[in-house]
């Protein structure tokens, strides 16, 4: 996954290293222009004879030279119907020059150019999060061939199922499964967890991890933009081109502030007959604290989320996350590990256990459901034959039906067994933590398979963190009441609803939303996809199915439930920063315009207030940016 590969594989706009270099070049040019104008101001004050014509000529030359970057940016803002510091201050500079405040207009130009450099540096820090992510993976990798010979190829040439060898200290370039070796991996770059992860044959690893000690052979399952690391990079790219509702509000408010300043200047000129005070009103009004600070805050939050092991697909979802008050969890694969195992089989009299498992596993061989995968895995461990299927049909909330060896096989929950057939298996009692998959052959019940799943280790602490934030937590499951009661007791979830079909989950989400609640749905399976799209924010587990991840707004790479609380915390921090910038900008501008209207502020002081306040609010947003440091393990 080289930089070039990511850029060609994605059809969406992206910020490349070339653009970053052009941004750096433009900042250097702006710095040179700022220095030249500062020298001109110094010359006017100390060196140039105090001749009106000399001052006018030098001021005209200085403004022409110094304002061209501001004019270019202002023209782009006018075409985009966007208010920025460039446009508002260009008006102030022109107004100051028009009333004969020539030296003041040059000083304001210096202030504006210096503030623009600060803004660019802050935004570039956000973009450097992407640059640092893109530059982390190795350009070449070692691949194990069929003859066990190593060859070195470009990362862009690696495909699924290739065996990649990772040496001690090496960076894992793909998502995959360890097929040989054992080691400890630092996954902090991809999951946000600083603790080293023990890895051995069968372990799942993520691109972006760092191998600490042993030698690992990894079978690639996700390469390039299909890897978890690639998806994070694409998310950060797209976030720089998306606009959340709060950003649109910021643009409208910035435009309104400048409009108020212009109207205020006109009123001041009419009442006071003082052109300087009228111009001061325009000069002091600073809108860039929200116009530039808001998108910077959104970018910073998404970049911080990416560094914490989650990718938020759009700034709109990050904004919605900040308002979530109810978190709904699916059970299997979300609150539980999603790696259930067959613990017992209950065939009816006259049916062999292996026959029961063979028919069920054959039917489930085309299913993505975690319970079906457990049945297939159990059959493979027993070396049972997986038979071909025909006419496969999946009904969410019930189960699957297909033809196996000429027989109609149905595997699913209690709903697939008619009352007339259930009496054959009614005496079977599963443990509180087990789930029963019933097997029908030609519309007759032939037995049940008992499957057990464990509670995810991160669930209790993750739920506790959410409840500490004032969240209401609910678990929705198609499983029976006894299992739901056990899981909620183990995790501390507030309430549950059991024996649900997918459409019931949608009804519950609609009910909560109709009550005014902002709902986040956390799930991982195929049958969770409708609920994920229907909630205010859909959150998919990184270990879940592709359709769940595609349907969701947020994907947790690490599948740790405490990351849900972490994402909401980041979103709330961003909301607080944006709110502070909004209120602060309005307060400073209103007070400044009133003081300017009464002649208390000089043009120079008005410019200082304008630039100083905007710079402070931009720096306030920049506090959210993740901080990187160079190290072998890439931790922050």
C-alpha cells in the first residue's frame, strides 16, 4: 500500500504528499512577502522622508506586493461563497488605505499575513497526520514463495493469500492471519492500545502493527485500501473534503459577522461622522476564529479517532457522536466475542450426531453468521464432509434453508421449528450462556446443536465507561431471554430485549428516536446492517462482516467496546472547542465593534484584536490534533 497505490485505488479526492509540498512552498512565499512588507513599514517609519507622495507611492507598492496572496485567497472565497480572514481583512485594508491610514493599512497587512502563516501551520499539522500515516508502511516486503524461497516485491504488488514474512522490528504491511511463528506486536498505531499483543499461529494481525521480537509469516487477507490501515488513511483523506453541518453553520455565522460589521460601520459613519471609527468597526470584526477553527477541529477529531483505532467516515458522523445519549448493542459478536464454539449436539432418536452436524454444516457453509461458522468449524475439526448446497436462502432473524444431497435443510432459531415438531427436542435444555441452532430435514426436526459464546473481555469496562458518561445502554438480541439476562448481568448493560427479529430492532430504534434520543447502534453481523443504517450513528466492529462495516458510519478496528466511549469523548471534546470558538468570537467581535464605534480603538489596536482573537481560537482547535513522535514502535 504505497502512497501511489492508495491514490490510484481511491476515486475520491485526496491530499497527497505533492499537495503538502506545495502548501509548504506557499507558506514560504507568504513568509517572504510578510518579511518584505515589515521592512517597508520600518522604512516608512524611520528612513523614508516624510513626504506625502513618497509615503503614498511606497505604500501603494507595498500593498500591491503584499496583498496579492490575500487577494487570491479572497477571490477563491468569493467564488465559494465562503467568508474567511482573507476576505474580511482585505476589506479592512482597503478601507484603511481609502481614508489615508496608509501605514496602518500596511501594518494590518503584516498582521494578516503572519496570522495566515499560523493558520496554515495549524492546518498543516492536521494534514501531517495523514502524511505520517501514509509514510509509515514499508515500500517493499518479503514474500514466501511456494518453494519457501524469499523474494522482495513492492507493497503494491502484494495480493490476498500471499505469505508475507515479518522480521523482528519490522512493520506489518497487510491485514492477515499468522501461519507460522510467534511474537509480540505493538498495535498502538492501529488500535490505540499501548500494551503489546501476544501473537501466534492463527492470530489476526493488522497492517500498521510493529513486530517486536520473533519471526512471523502472515497470510494476507487485507491489502492496500482493503486493509484496516488503508481504510484509516482513506477516512482521514475524505474527512478533509467533507463538511459537517457545524462547519456550514460556521461559514454562515462568519458571513453574518462580517455583514454586521459592514452595517455597523455604515451606522457609525452616519452617527459619528468619523470615518476612522467606521473603518475600525470593520477592522476589529474577526470571523476566521470559527470559519477556520471549525474545520480544523473536525479534522483533528477524526485524525485523533484514527490514532485511537477507529475510523469515522465523515465529519457529520463525528458531530452526531457528540450528541449520542443512548448506545444499543447487538449481542453476538459485539458484546460477546463472536467466536462461538459447538459444545454439544442433541440429535433425536435414530439420527447420528455426525449426520446432524454434517447436514447443518453443509447448509451453513455459505453463511456469514457467526453461529453458522461455528458449526462449519466444528464439522471440519471432526473431518466431516461438507456437502454441496443448492437454492440457498437466508431469512434474517430466522435462519437459512437450502438443498443438501437432495434434502431440504433448515437451520435456525426456535422460530424455524413448528410446534408439532418441537416436542421431539423440547426436553433439551441449554445452559444460560448457550444458544441452540435447530436443524430441520424435509420439514422434520432432527435435532439441535448447542453453541456457546463468551462475553468480550472489554465489554464490562466499556459499558462502565459509557454509563459514567451518562449514557443509557441497551442490548438487543435474537437470542432467548435466559442468555440475554446472563450477558447483561455480566456486562452491566442497563436493559435488554430478547427473542427479536431484525425488524423488531428497527422498531425499537425508531421508538427511542421518537422519544428524542440520539441513538448509536453497535453491531457486527449481516442482520445488524439495517439497524446500523437506521440509527443516528452506526458503529461496526472491525471483526464483523463486510456488509456491517459498509453500512456503518464508524468502524472500530480493534473491536474493543471501550473504544465506543473513547470515540464519543473525542467527539464531545470537539464540540466543546467549537462551541467555545463560536461564543468567544461573537463576544470579542461585539465588544470590539462597540469600542471601535465609540472611537476607543485605533485602527492598529483594532487589527491587533482581530488577528489576536482569531489566532487564539485557531490555536484552541489545534489543541485537538494528535501529536506524533518518531519511534520504532510508533506510539504517541
